[in-house]
C-alpha cells in the first residue's frame, strides 16, 4: 500500500538550530584590576570578560563557594561583570572563578589565584624563661611574632648583627632563636627585625641576664 510522505521544510530546523547555537556561551576569562599582587587594605576589582556575548547573569565564586556580596565592602550583582573589593583583606585570599548564564547556556572561567599581601605589623619578642637565666645550666628560646605575609626574620644583639655561635639555633623559619646553654657572654639586649617586600618592623628590646 502506498503511504504518502510528509515533508517538513529543512529551513525550519536550520533556523531553530542556528538560533540556539548562537546563544551558547563561550568560556569567559577572569582578570584582576592590578598587575601586581593585591595589598591588604587596597581597593581593587575582578572582571568577568565575555567579549561580545549576550549574558543575562553573572556569578562569582571563591574556592568553589558562591560569593554573597555585602556592600559596601564587597559589591557585585547578577547583571554586572564586576566584583568590587572596598577594600580587599587578607581573608579574601583564594581561587576565584566567574560563571555566566543566559536562558540556554552556562559557562565558567578558569580559576584565578588571588593572594593578598599584608604589611608587617605588631612585631613582638618574648622568651620562655624567667629572668635571670642560670648560666651554663639553662637554655632559652626567644620567639619573634608578627602579623604579615611572606615574612623574613633577622636578629640583633646590642644593636649589632647576631654573631655566629654554635650555641645559637634558629628554628621556625628563623622566627625563634634558641640559646643552649646560656652563658654570661649572651647577656645583652636582643631585638628581631621582620620584613617583607612591603615594609619592615622592629620588635621591642628584650634583655637577657644571667645568674651564676
């Protein structure tokens, strides 16, 4: 038996297909408004770059968690390609991505690492022993603490660079000076200097005295 064929114009499908393909979103890119490492307390922003694409919504993520903006320090909206930090803080360090969306498609950027630099501050020197220390018998540990990132430590005794001495041990990335055992030659005023590429700071002086 002959069965009549039903023909649907090919152009109908072509128009629908092309329309949807044109709405598929390409991968966006995420950029930072500064070319150097961002500094704690500075105002910066991230931008989700989309080229000429048509986007209905933007989303920003830090360490794969959706960012909920809290003005005035953190500003963004679903219709804006920008995430503003006013200011950025050390707690904003992390891996950021942006996602874009329209009615038929969604795509996400590659991660962008943001590592916030923090100035040296609150440099403090303390020890673990009561003063005076029993010479030739006891050891002492002097600990230098500071806020900041990428810290380097150096030591002074009576204002001069710490002398080479087999009884002096530096531990904890040079933040702790162990003297073992203490002798009368170690008596004096110790300080530590903490630095990074932003600034430096000097601790309070700490006097070490011995009893015999």
